C-alpha cells in the first residue's frame, strides 16, 4: 500500500463502532469545494484541522438578462490549480492523501462529449432563469403535483431538468449526439469526477441527483416518466452513487497518484453533514452566494405545504436520510453586488462596521430578487427592489438593509419549516462566508427569536465532504467521532422586543410583495 494510505472499507463504517484504528500513519483528507464564485481545496487532518487551503475566483457570465453561465473548462482548471496549490502548501504528495471528497454548487448543468471530453458550450448555472416559460407550460399541464410526489421538488428553472432540455434543443447537433449515446450530462460533481478519473467514470452522488428534477428520491432511481415528458434520453445520465463510499480512484496522470474519491455531496448537504446535524430536527443555515436552510427529517421524508423542498440529506450504504430545504437564491451575492456593482466598499467585511454605524436602515428595505425568488415564494419573475429611500439614505443604510435582507429571507424559510415539521427549533447552526459577520448573526437571532450557533470552522461544506470521504476510508470510524470534533465558536441570543420584530417583519412582507412578478411580460 502507498505510504500514508489506509485500507478502504467498501461498506463504510458501522453507525457505532468503538473499535480504534490500528493504523498509526497520519491521515489527510482533501476536500474539493467547487462553488458558484470560487473553487477551493482544503486538506484536513484526523482532528478535522485545516492543514492547507487554496482558492481561486471563478468567472460568471450573464449573456442575457436572466441567463447565468460558466465555462466548464474554467471550473475544472481553477479546481485543479487549487488542488495542486494546497498539496504544495501542505508539503504533501498526492499518494499521501487517504481520500478525496467533493462538494459542489448544485443544479448547475453541464453536457460534454464522451469521446472527446469537450463540453457542449457553457454550463448553465443554477441561478439561470432562461427556462421560466417552459416551466410555466409544465405547470399549466398540471404536472407540478406529480413532480413533487416523485422528486420532492417544485417545477422551477432552478433545477437541472429544464436546463438539460434547453441544451439538447438549442445547441447545434446536441440531440442527435445524445440519442447516439455520445453525450454525458452531469452536475458539477459528475464533471469533476470525470476529469479526476481521466474520463473513465461518469457518476453523480444521490444528493446531486436529487436536485435535477429527474430523480425519484423515494424509488431511488431516474424517473422514466419525467425523462419521457422532457424528451431526455436516459443514455446521457450518470450512474448514481452513495454520498459516502468509494466512487472511483483518481487517474495518476491527472492527480499524481491513485486516490479514492470517497465522499461526494452537493454543497448544502455537505454543510448539513459538516455541522454534525445527524439527528432528526437538527438544522443549519448556510450563508453563501445564496442562503440555504436544511433540517434533518431522518429516514422518513416530509412533504411541504409551504413551498419547501423535500430532498436527500445524504445516502449511505444505499440507505437514505431526508431533509426539508428552503433555498434562497441571493444572500451573500447581494453584498458582492454592493461591492462590485455599486462600489460602495472595497471588502465585504466592511459591511459589519457600516451596518453598526447606523441605528437602523432608516426605513430602507432591499429585496435581492435579482434572479427571482426561491422558497417559499418560487417567483422566477420577481426582481430586485430597494424601497423606502429618502434624501437621508446613505451607503451605510444600504449595507445594513442588504444584511438584514438575508436574515429576513431566512426567517421566511424557518417559519415554513416549523409549520411543515411541527418542530420548534431551539438553535440554528450557521456557516458559510457571511456567517463570519457578527451583525448578521445577531440580527438573525433577533428576527428568529432563536439562538444562532456559529462553529469554529464556518467553511463546513468542505468539512462535510471530508467527513463523508473519511468515513468511507476509516479516517473517522463513525458519526459519533465526527460529532465530538464539531465545536462552537460563538452563540448569539435574541434581545429585541417581539413587537419591534413583528413591525420589521410586516414591512419586509410589504417590500417582497412589491418585488414579485416584475419581469412577467
């Protein structure tokens, strides 16, 4: 066996195996975290401490209003460079890695030629709205209830299915190649697996499959009826694998050694796992480009009556754990817009001081519906709005309104989540880049009327991917070990009066209503 590597368990560890590992060689797990705005690589040791990390920004293009695209070759190139940079920073060789985990932006849709490996044009990013009219047609046919019963999702341009249909219909020669078995479809995890294995493996994990609107999360298979209705040939689909388990080994010519790819999950599912939310009723909220709240519902799926999504939390040993999710499309991206689009400040971290420099927003509300509204509204025609502006409004008010909008949207999701599950959440675990903002965390606690718990490591998407990979390769014997590695950095408790909170929420509702339906022709 290569130095530093451990024997790989094909079935993963049992739920409660107190047996200690006999192997004394150090273990290193690499997590590839391919996000919407950046690609990063983090290497963790056995104590879940960061050994090295590297990141690169990832360009996004907006060729038309409502269209959002990325270059698949740039996705891979940036990810590969950060992989190499992290190894160099750690002073490690690839053969010293015990395993690799992958976590990724979800729903982003890629199609490539199996023979040449070349992508068929740009990836269509999850935020893209170009298929809104086609989604309206599907709803008019009365398909939404059936889609919910099969996939746990609503019909929306957010998901991969209609993006894939658009590529097959609109890109020259695509449908003919697909029918001949030449094309491969994948979310970003599948694209990275393909690249890491030198084009030998076309696979997706169950969590990413569950976000395509093509996968029956109850029967655990691609849904033939939906494929038929959307005219998508099954030949383009990847094989569905567990979230924790060896999917493949890397190609030595690509990575430098054969390393097990042993954990794969969409970013929000990985964050739920990285937050050690292993018990039903535990929830986390990730403040990234968007904002995503998930609550673990255990082995039994819960169907939402409030516009939330029933999704797979993860799959292990062929067994499913489910979650309810509220997806907010624009969260940290609104801060990025104020920084890059309006030039109001140089660094996102400045917004905390700006927000705290004013007593309130001066009555200003910012609804960041730049690409429509997600849960619980699901309005692809909503657009961003700033309301309540006066001559006294300054950039500090706008920065505060942007941060408050993230918390308001999260409140909308949590209220629906509690009504759907019948549970009352005591503590919300938070993570993601914007979770480092103390003002946001405190305002979130105030609006929710719940404690907000921030972990020592806020980049829990990468940590979750590492945990999933490490469980499959004996770095961590069972979830109990991982639970003990999780640590709280700070807890925020609510201190606003309920009457004040209700007044703020009432005006937020009014602002959202004014943003809805704006782009409808």
